[in-house]
């Protein structure tokens, strides 16, 4: 998509020709491809018994991350590196003032197959969540349920979300600080019903890169003013901490993210994941070669 203007997808029409943007775009594409391959989002024999490729439901909120997701998936598909069919989907949740025509007009202009679904989950959230509490948990649960339903109706095998590296880091620290567990958003999972995959292809991509990309492409950003307008959100507090760490030590976010891919179960404290009680010593010359005793660091 960088070579011939006559063979360019409308999503990339008018892309800046600067070296900086080309490097940014190449980096995002490379990191997305790495995540898709590393976490097995496309099986070697992905086609079904009728020879059809799998179909992904690509979820669009209208934010910078989902626009970046849609564009990079189309680039990978154009390059022959993503043998799947893509269906873009926006769930209009009935928020007052939501610009309902922006995404349908944009997707139609881009020639992207899409489905726009209206479900008034906003009223449910406002009714059920006590004043002063955050809306995110219930809003997300209702949204996810509707997206699973749409995916089934459209014959999709996966729901694809635009969460990026920073979302994953923030979720890890929220669980650490507030949930008392070591967990985050996995790049690939199976839903509770066991009939759909959930993918996060931007798992390795920095939020700042998504912002730069969407801004450079002048995609019509729709802000989330439901939960984003609430003060004191735990996620915002964690984000501020990470921002300060990054400011003090540039590159800190990437180091922390790399740690999530390099877990040593024998050096944590969960006996359900590592058999501490079963550790035993070996005598004599075999003691030095024992694989049971974890190396101390």
C-alpha cells in the first residue's frame, strides 16, 4: 500500500509521505504481525471445510485505537499476510450526543464491509450504577455481550478489539494495586461460552503510536464521554503513574511490558502454578544439574 496510488485502499488515501510517518506505519504493521503470529491468531489451516477463510468481527468505537486496528489489519490483508475476511462493527450504545452518522459514513466512504448496531445500554448503565461509581465494568460487560451476539449472527469466529500495549500494562497494575492478583488483558482468549475467540492484535503497539497514526491520517475521532468524564478513575490514576515513570526513565513502559512475556513461575508465590512442596534436593554429582531447583537471581 506504500507503492502505487492506483492500488491503494481508501483507508490509506492521503497518507503522509514523510519518512517519519513511513517508519511509524512500518513499526505498527510489524508489531501487529508479530502479535498475530506469536499468539496464534491465524491457524496454519484457517479455512473451514468449505474452503472459506475465517471471518473476524473488528470492533470500532471511533477512537484512535480502533481506527489504527482497522487500518493495519487491512494493510496486512492487502499484503497477503492475513488470510481472513474482515467485518467492521460499531455498537451505538445510545449515549446522548453520540455522532451516530460518523462511522457509517466513514466506513461507507472507505468501502469497508460493516454493521452498525444500536442497543441502548447507556440507559441500563445509568439506571444500575449508583451515583459516584464508575460505569466501565457494566458498560463493558453489556457491550461485550452484544458483540458476541453479533459475531455469531455474522458467522465470525473471532471478536477483534483495539486494546494496545498501554491498555495491557494499565490493566496489569490495576489488578496488582486493586485486585490483589497478577493478571492483565490476554492477547488471545476464548469466551466463556467457548465458541468465539477474542483477539487483541495491537498488544505490542504503543498508545502513542496509535495516536500519531490516527492523527496523521485525519480519521474522524469520536471521544468516549461516558466514563471518560468521571473523575478519579482507577485507570486514569494508574495511567498517570506510568506516565511519570516513563517521563523519569524513557522506555520504562516497554521494559515492564517485556516482563509480562517473561514470567518465572518458580520465582513467584503461587503454589497452584509451581510445585514448591514437591521440590527436592539431589545428592552427589547430580545436584548441580538438577532442573527442579530454580536458579536464584
